[in-house]
C-alpha cells in the first residue's frame, strides 16, 4: 500500500470515527475509540445504530452493502469498516 493510499485510509477512518462520536457517543471526544475495538462488544453501537452506520457508509463512500456483507468482519470496528470500504472500492478510497 502506497503512502497516498495510507493517507486516504486514514481519512476514511477519521470520517468513521467522527460519525461514531457524533451519533453514538454524543460528541464526547474524551472517550478513546480505538480502531480495532468492537462496536457491538463494547455497546458503542447497538443493532439499530448499526443500521444508521450502514446507511452512513453507503452514502458517504458511495458503495452498496449487500445483505451477505452485513457481518462483524466488515462492520464491527473502525478498522473493519475501513478495510471493507477499501476492498469494495478496489483500493481507491
């Protein structure tokens, strides 16, 4: 992965983090939201919130998410979502 791709992936992670903080942590930036922490295990995002998160990812990154892609490996942490977006967009995030 080139430097440009790493920068773009970092930008994707920052957008996801901001969405999570703004919508599920009520803007409390003092809460440490690590890239690899499970949203569901920590209770950061519940099942209803996951629907909001999916809609955000589809709209923000212009990708469709199929029913077969709705799994924790794709959507349950900042790292997982960023990697999923990277794969869906063929490395062009």
